[in-house]
């Protein structure tokens, strides 16, 4: 689970900001470099030694280990390239929700959605097989997927959801 920045309440509560994850500039290159290390297993087990030209159980075992190492490398590289970095801002004065995102493969993109187009704001719980659950603020926009914005804790996510709902309700009154 990656650390998330705290939710910020600005301008006397008229603006709620979920800042980008506090990743360092070196996290993507570091993940990419970490993906190189598992490739030593296929090199050391398959390429460097001279295996006989016939099939054996030992060769099958080495091929399975090597395939697993390649998959681990690919997962590290995918995380480095496609890991999502998000930004969200709810501005009650302007009545808009601004959502920005980027990956290692894409430039920063931003969308602005009027509060009137937001169908629902809710708390999303993500349960994991190992470790505690994580929480996020889920924003449903018509004809689009739900934007899930990570929150540091359940309490902060609940507080954020109720504040956003209050903002939207005040705007419609």
C-alpha cells in the first residue's frame, strides 16, 4: 500500500484537495531498476550453463523458476511505467470537481466536471488478503467509470465524503 498525502481543507472548507501521492522523483526509475535484478536467475540458470540437448526434470524446474523471475521483472516494470499518480480538487465556489492523473507513460491530464454532473460520492473500502483494508473517496460521473481517490484513513475518507456531499447539496439549494 502506497502512502497517501493527507486530505486538505482550504479556503474555510470551500475547497477540498486530495494532493498527488508523495512519491519521490526517483520511485519510478528505482522500480524499473529493481525489475532488472530478477532477470539474473534466467541468465544464471539457462543461458550461462550448457544444458544437454535432451529434456530432463531438472531443466523443467529451471525453466519454471526462470519464467517466474521474468514475470516478477515485468511486474516491477509495469508498476514503474503504469503506476497512477492522481490529484483531485473539489471547489465549492466554482462548483467544479477537477481530477488530474499521470503515469510514467503519459503526461499529466486534467478534467473538470461540474458538481451537477456528479451522480454520487461514497466511501470505497478495498480489502486485501494481507494487511488492513485501504479506503478511498469514490466519485461517480455519468457515462464514465468511478474515480477512486485514495485517502490516508477511513476517518479522513468519511469526513471528506460528507464534506463533498455537503458542498454539492449547498450548491443545488
